[in-house]
C-alpha cells in the first residue's frame, strides 16, 4: 500500500521549491501583474513601437509592477507577519520559532564534517559512529540474552481480543482527521497530507489492516526498502503506538 500511495503522489502532486510560494504576495500585485501583461500584449500587437502612448502605457505598467514587487520583497525582512506577532504575544516560543523558520531561510548551514564535504562520505561517518556507539560490548552475552528471550516466548499467546480492541472505519477516520499538518515526511516521502487528502476508502483499508494485525498479534512496518515484523504483548499498547 505504501508503494501505491508513493507512486500516486509522485504522479499527481506537483513538486516545487520552498521559495516558490511568496507569503508577501497579495491581490494588488496580482492586478498589477495582469495589467502589465495586458499592456505588453497590446504593445506587441501594435508592432512594438519605441515611442507613443502605447509604449508609454506599457512602460508605466511595468514600472508600477516592478516597484511594488520590490517594496513587498523588502517587507519580507522588515516586518513580522500576523502569525509571528500572535505567537509572540501568546508567549508560545515553540510555535513562534516554527513559524519563523518556515518563512525565513538560514544562511549559516554546516556543510563540512571532519574535513569532509561529500554528502555520502558524511552520511557514512555518521552511520559508523552510531553503529559503534550502540553496538554491544559482549556479543556472546547479547546472543545468550536473545536466545533466552526467544525461548520464553515459545508458548506465548497474548491476551484475548475483545470488542474494546476493535478498530473500525470510524475510529481510523477520526484519527486521520486529528493528524497535524505541515510535519516532516517519513523515510518513504509520505506525510499526513497524503492520508488526509487521499480517497475516503483509505480508512476502510487501514481499518482492515489494523484489525488483521490485532487478530494475529503481529505488526509489520513496511517501508519501500525494508519490512520489519514484531510481536506485541498488549494489543491496546500497540494500538496507541500506531
């Protein structure tokens, strides 16, 4: 299902840079832009004269449009938006800085790690560091503990599933409606918006998937690259973690 959703959003949802959406753009600039385009079309239809009322009208509209655009671009760095102002008044530091970072780019970015600038080399250095940090000191002891754990779960069957553990379409739909928007995507490039704006049948499919997981007491975390399966002890705890 993840593969289908990923393929659909690649085909149906256009991608654009962060700077494409100018929050300082307003209706006045749209009208000035349309007037400038229309005057330019009239000027071209008249044979592109270099003097006269048609040429003067074209130059006037272009000047107005460019002047107002530059003024609005300056406002990007000179004033605060209403969202920033309200967050500051409410003393909501987290929301204030989140709003600030969404509107302003950072110039002081670190592009070098241990004298390396290649992205792949830096990623490999991080992977090696954390692999060494979280590796066990005694592999034999770790393997013995793993085998003891597996032997203790040979006859494990878990708690019985009752009506309180039922996951229906209404429950899934309510959970989807409460998802917060504007969050970072996961490893597969999917975000909450993909589920919120997906076909309504997604709630039915997810409800059946979760109910099957509860029935067999197995959760499989699918990714485009890997599949992780594990058993859970308490069905309600696993449902909350979902």
